[in-house]
């Protein structure tokens, strides 16, 4: 595929000459004679490199570099000038230009420079597109729902995403707090840097400290080499601390220092480590109440809750259940490689259910239903607690269990580890059941 070069120069003869020379090298060339025309073409064409005169009728070409880079960061710019100055050259490079050359004196440099700029721009474009795919996958587009409560929460999150403000996400378990945190990160200026998430309830106090802050070799028995903590791994990016209410008071004091000074001391170290990170946290607890009772540091609570977003439970946004169910149905049906439809009776039971586990529970219910169903999700595809009209002839536990394990094994294409995960049993138990039922 031809690389596209944009030439911006109000001297038509020179513009035409450069276009012919560059075109003969196999590049596609588009021409503009003002900065405004150039920006319009930049937005319309898949441009990789811009050759721009410094003295344009409507804008300074050195300043134009910033505008080009803001619109398409991967595009490389070469400034051309009839009268080069050191100040202009320095400013051009500072603004992000690939190079700054003088017309006439440096004509022999244009084609080699152009080839180098195209090569660099292509690599940058590939990286940019890859990052964009990741951003699209984890951005606010992944949040399904049209109800007012979820729309209000998304609007708040969009506003804070553009800032570097600390965010505290509140809500019941399974309401999508990590999904919101990742969306805030991938819509922020830090989107191309790491997003690190950790559940504070998954570790003991000492282990959580070493995971967050890292340690030096010899800090404790078994610390044979230095280890980077997650705070350091998130440098220039964002870290999400889920279930922050589970963190010990001692560790909370160390986190407070990170929020206040962007520094911390690793276990076994005497030197401070600096980090540039955005901190987001989440909890299903009433942190303010716990802080007032001395169970959580009040000063940390105030630092974390600079911008608070409360996420609605699924019971508060029942109008979104059908949308969410159909979204997960497609996801799991595609994974299973079978077309599955949904019935009104199935949806009616979903709408009547009290969702204690929120979206996470709904997702698991749909995955289970897809595994059990042949081609249609009916009330029979739901767990017994959803359906009060149970046929007593279907209550033979061993038959139901055998059928269920068999269907999950088919769904996972025989993957025992994944099957055990979906069934919520240990791998050893699964193997015993497989042997017992001759599956």
C-alpha cells in the first residue's frame, strides 16, 4: 500500500515540483496551499508524513506542527523554509517535527529524510491503531445500558476521565466498578500507559504491602531478588484498588503518603521511589461511616473521595436487563459456536428476579443457560430458584448433575480446568465425577 505524503506550500511551482519528485518514488502525494487546506486533507486522507513550509499565508508552519500532532500523533512532519533560523529550527523540533530543513541547500536530503519519516510513522501508526483497539475495548462503549441511573454514572465518569483526579467508585458487589475504572483510564490522557488493578481483599496485609510497594532483596525470608510493586508497574498510568475498605490501617497510612507526595519506600529499602500515577479505588462499604468509627482512616477517605461515583445496582436499573442479557447471550453463543435465541418467558423471569449479585450474577446465569440450551433460552435453562413451576419428575439429582457436567464439558471442548471453574468445583472433584458418570 502506497504511503501518502501531504505537501503544504503556497508556492505552487515548488509544490508541484516536490509532488512530481516524491510521486516518482512511489508515494501518493496530496497538495495543499494553506494551513487550513492542509488540516482538512490530513483529516480526509490516510497521511503518514507532512512536508510543510514555515511561512504559510494563514499560519506559521512551525506552529502547525503542534496542530498536526494533536490530530494524528503518529504523523511525522518535516518543516521546509527558505530562510532558516536557529530559533525556528529548535522550536520546530520541540513542537514534534521530524526535521527542519532549508530549501535549496538541503534538497538532496528531502528523499532520504522522507523515507526515514515514513518508516517511523508507519511503526507509530501500527502502535497507535493497536492502542486504539485496546482503548475501544475498555472504553465507555463497553458499559451496556440506557437507564437514567447508569447514564448519569457514565456522564460523571466521562467528565472526570479527562482530569487526573482521584476517583472513588461506590456500589454493591458485581455492579461493574472495575469496568468503570478501566473506562476512565482508557478515556484519559494516560490511556497508552499501564492500567493496573488489584483486589485488596485477595491478600493478607503483609502480602498486599509487598504486592503494592515491592521489596528489596533480603527484606524478608525468601526475598532473593528485588521486586517491583504494582505502584511502580503503574508508573505514568493508573492503579485501581478494589475493595479498599479491606486494607489495614497501617497500610492505609502508607497509601496516604503516595497520594500526598507520589513517593513510597519499598520493603527493606532506605531510599524513596517516585511514581506518577492516578489512583482510583472502589468499595461496597460505607467508608465514611467506617472512618467516623475509626475503622478506616478519615484523612485517607477525604483524599480518595475527591470525586465519588455511585454505581446503581441491577435492581435499580431493571430496564437494562434485556439489553445486558442479549449482549452476554451473543458473547457466549459466539464462544460456544451455536446460534441461541431468547424467549419472552426467559426475559420475564430475569426481570422478576432480585439480583443480589448484580451484573456479575446475570452474566454467570446467561453463560450457564447457553451451556444448557440447545438453540433457545427458555425458563428451563434457568436455575431452579427462577422457576416455581418445577416438574417433579426432573428432580433426580444424579441425572441432572450428569447432564449438566456433560454439557459444560462440551461447551469447553473438553477443557477440564475451565469446566471445573464454570461448575464452581475443584479439578479433583470434576475428575471423580467424570469417572463416576463414565463421561
